[in-house]
C-alpha cells in the first residue's frame, strides 16, 4: 500500500525538537522523504500499523499533528511534482 | 476534485521568506490549511489549473518544492488524522 505521511510537530520547546527528530527518524525507517515534513511510504499493512503505533506514541497529541493519506493502487497517477527535487531517491519509485 | 498540496520553500533568504508567505496566501485562497505547509483543496479542475499556474510562478524552482496529490472521489476514506487539530475548519469537509 502507498501511504503519504505529513506531520507538524510543535518545536517551541527542547522536548518538541526531540519529538520532531524522533518522528522524522521513524518515518525515514519506512519511507522516502519528499519534503521536510512529508514522507511517502510503500509499505505493507502490517508494517504500516506498526509505524502508525510508533508515531502515535512519539507525538504529543495536544501539540502535534499527524496525517495519513492512503492513495491506493493508482498512486503513481495521483502525484505531481513541481520544482526542486528531493535530495535522495532510495526506492526509485518516487514521482518527480 | 480533491487536491492535497504540500510545499517546501527555502527560507534562508528574505526573498525565500517572501515566497513562502505568497505560496501560503495562494493556497489559503483555495483550500483548507491542515498543517503548516499542507493544504487540502476541494476545487474544480479549472480553478485548480489556475492555482497551479499561480504557485508555479511564485516558487523558485531551483530551491522550492511543490507536490500535488489527487485523492479522487473517495478522498474522505483516504485520510486519517492523529493529534492536534487544525485551528480552523471553514468548509466542514475536513477529516479530523
């Protein structure tokens, strides 16, 4: 499955900056960073449930926001990009 | 149609900060801010083409990144949210 993950982590405090680093690290373990707070993951449902649970534990639900977008099988046709490219393309599946 | 817009604007310079403000303003005119650099737009194709052209002119394509995700008719079933809510819900269509 294809899941787009976007997040806003409140970094006003040191604890927030730490949460941000941990959220980014967790996403990096499972997906491709396409923008600063945007990751695209091609992931099986079991691993996704694990990642979601991990992220849910990491964030402060009062201060931080996580959104997941499930693009379905036709995900390659659902993405369009303009401008600077992400620095890294591990999977080769990234739409540029 | 439903379009998710995400952007990274390089704000190392004053010109970059100005671009960021203009990009955010353009997106606000057409959609719902759900995170700092993430907007959800329920928009007809003609208006979307206009918005895309406007954004394309605003960004520096060497430094900034714009991504569009077209979620299709089933978009309400394709979104999941965890954590803090966006401050504003104009349309009532936002998935929280």
